[in-house]
C-alpha cells in the first residue's frame, strides 16, 4: 500500500514533461513577438514608400489647385500613388472593401489663397507574424501638404474719389483743422505701396537705400460716378467712337452712343408707346454720334477747345460686370465715351451748361406762326387788346404765315394745334397793334406771333446746340457740371513696377462727385485681367492677383423729379435710359440693382482666382450701415478680409495689415 501511495506521490511531483507543454503554449507568442519586429519594419518601409509617393503627388498636383476641381485632383492623386507604388509583389488600390495591401487617398483640401494643397491617405498593410495573435493588418494615416507661394504679385487698388472724401475721418462733414478722408487715404495707399515694393514692415519705415522688388506690380483705379480710362485712349480700338458695339438692349435696341441725342424724338424709351413720325424729327442726324469729336465743338470758360475727360460709360449687362475682351464684332463689349448732355434751360435741371437755342444759325429755329387779323370800320383806334375790336362794324380778315424749322415760310389756313409734336402755345409771344384812319373810322390790325417751343427732351437731345457753344462759368475744372461732369480727375494707372509712378497717381486724386462702387470694382477687375483694355499677366499659379476695394459710402443715385429721374448723369446714363433695367426715380430700387451688380463683379473676379479685400470707411454715415457692411464683407474673399475703419489710424492700419499679408505671398515655397 505504501508503495502504491509513494508511486502516486512521485508522479504528482514529477515535472520533467511540463516544460514542453508550457513551451508549446508560449511559442506562438514568442514567434509573434519576434516577428512583430519584421512586421513593423515592413510596415515602416511601406509607410515610407507611400509617404514619398503622396508627397510627390502633392507637389505634382499643387499647381492645379487654381483651375481644377477637388474631385479631379483626388482621382489623379490616387492614380499617381498606384503607379508609383505598384511592383511585382504588391498591388496598390483603393482600400474601400479591399484586402491589404492597399492605399486610399482622401478628399483633398485646396487653399488657393495661400497656394496650399493638402492630401491625406489611408495605408493598410498585411501582417505576417502578428496575425498569429489576431492582428491581420495594420493601418496608418498619411498627410502631405504642398505649399507653393506665388512669386509674382499684382495688386489693383480701387479707391473712392467721391465728394464725401473731403470730409474728416469720423465725421460726416468737413472739419477745419482735421485731415480729410482723402488726405488719410493718400498716406495709407502710399504706405501699402512701400510695403509691397520695398518690403518695409510698417508705414513709418523708411525706404531709403532699399531696392524695389521686381516681382511686384500695382495699379490704381480712382472712381466717382464713373471711371477715367485716360484721354490718351481716345482712339483705342476698345473705345466705341463709331457706335459699332455699344447697344443698349434694355432700351429698345438704342445704341448707347446715341442715347440722349435726338435721332428719333422719343429716345426709344420702353415706357413711351407713341408711334414714330419721322417727319417731325427736330434734330435728325445720320449715323452714331462721335462723342469725343463732339467735345471739340465747344469751348470752356477760358475760350479753349473742350476735350474729352477720359471717362467711359458702363457696358450693357452682362459685360458691365466682367472682363470680357472688347470686340467690335461682339455687340456690347466696347466702351462708350462718357458725355453728360446739356440739360434744358428751364425746369428742375442741374447740368445746364450751354444755351438750348444754339449759337448763330447752328440750330434750326423753333417753328412760328404769325396770325394777322384785320378789322374795318372800327370806332376806336387799336392800341391794345381792349381797343382792337371795339365798335367795329366792318369785315374781319385772318391770315396765317408759318415759318418752319428750316426758315421756309408758307401760308396756312388756321392756327395749327401742333407743329412737330409741339402743342400750340397757350398765348402768343407778342401782339403788335396798328390802325389806319379811313373816313372817320379805323382799320385795326393785330399781328400775333406764336412760337411752338420744343419739349424739354428735344432741347436736351438736340446736337446742334453744341456747335460753337461756350460753357457757362459754373463749369470749372473738377466740377460735377459740364459734359465731363462727375468724371474723376485722376485716370486709371495700369499695373506698374515703378513705385514713383503709382504714388504720383495716388497724389493726383481729388474728391468730387458721387459714388459708383460697381464701376470702380469692375475696372479694378479689368486692370488685373490678362486682356485689354489694360492687360496684365495670365491667370496662372505663378502670380497672385489682388483687388483692394475702398469706399467711404454706398452706391448712390440722386433721384430727381425731372424727366431724367436723376439730378446727375452717371456711367449708366440717366434712369430714363433704362440701362439698369428699369425706368424709375426710386433711389433704393436703382441702388439695389447696382449692389446686385457689384456682387456679380466680386463673384466673377473671385472665380478667376483674384483675392479681394474691401475697406468701408465710416459706414455709419451710409443709409443702411449693416447692409453696407454685409455687401462689402460678401464681396471680400474672406470675412476677415473686410475692414471698417472709423479713424485715421484705423484706415492706415487697414492698408498696412493688408499689405503685410500680401507681402507674405512673395516668399518662395
């Protein structure tokens, strides 16, 4: 019994076979742990290869971010990775539902403002050893950011030159002893110029001894109600002197060049349903009006020949909001020279600068009818209307002599109710009485002259009155009156790499007139465009194009109760001309259309890769401050790119901040 118990006790204490069992259990773990080094090395090698491939794809595709959709860049990046990573042992493909090995590119991030492309990828690699412990694959996330700063910089500053720029910063009026908004603007714009051209860090830094950065170009667009493209461009191919391509499609098909000049007596206004009677034309002409030549027919207050001031009118929609190349074969793409017509001598008109009657025989006379009435056997000698027909018992004779606009005299049977669409006057111009004594009685005669005065619109539209006319004294240089009325004195300065040229243009700005932000922004867009009228460099990845729009107001219409529906002429003509799509005197309606078109200008420019900054000075003085700020903020490329300064220091700081941001774009990648 003891021997059996001893045998069991020896068996219980015998451990000679336990090691094999334990080793068999832990061998799997030991192999997996040892193989993990191999798997990790393989993983790192795959990750390195994939990262290199992703970096190469990012660098190759970064220039495409300005003109290629994110989805296309994703597909091209995926193909680049597959092609670069593929070998005889491994096939790389999209990881969606696929076994390892694979690589999958995520949605790319495109930052065209900073020239940055961000690619992400998911890498899945099979595990040969750690799969023994339930880890068949390992996944890694890859990121590659390619930033290529644009080496060239083109900046167009679109700056408000309206009359309110003569006010002091923070005030809605001129304040003696305080610098004007224009004074501060000139200093601030010059500061930005120095920062971008010379690389100075602040407005107070000196440029002495510094060299000009050759990769920077800047331009200037001063604006009021219109924009001055420069008098040197009077014969440019994109100026419509012959009326070839500026058709006002919203106004019955009238050529803009002929708007407000009388070749139809009705101006083709869509609200006028009267039929056209060509026999009644007052001042008919053949062919379009050469507006620039029309200037030279007049003299200024000093007796010198007048000259076109350099402004142009807005193109017809949609060309008023884009940079479509001017082409005489494409209707509406040319630019019509600005000409504010002389308004009638009488009535509620502000821009009356010459006589409606014309000089000498330049204009056809107003048609007249002379009514001669004779009464016989009158007992009282005619000396007035009361004595003319008194106690007359004889015969009455009436004759009518009509003198037409050409001076031709004819006899008519009665006093016409109207001549050339001009209603009969309510009374005669003059009555001349005479009497002849005959046998104790008198033969009395009354000669009455009726002048059929032209309508205010006909007086405004007649061409003849400009021939030989001298402007009135109120039309001085820089005035809002006259044919160049509200045309800014400072012309566009196209892109230049000469700082002094730009600062000279900045210092030439003068505050006068109204505000048309839309036209200013549109011409800033065109200055940056690679095509005429002021060609810059192509839209490409090597050049950053930036538009700075600064205003101290809002799009403005000055409603009037006269036939034109406005007190002043603008780049859109008069509201009567319907170039804004409606004929109305409602300033809010017309300004709303201009605001909508401004938004379109901004959208079109941003679509071409142009970065927009906006600056709204003293917006509290506008009709609706909140709406003005929203309009300018939406125009900017980012909300942080919209500035609303109220002090001189704030305005200077805004230009300084923008310039320093733009200076960073000149850094190499």
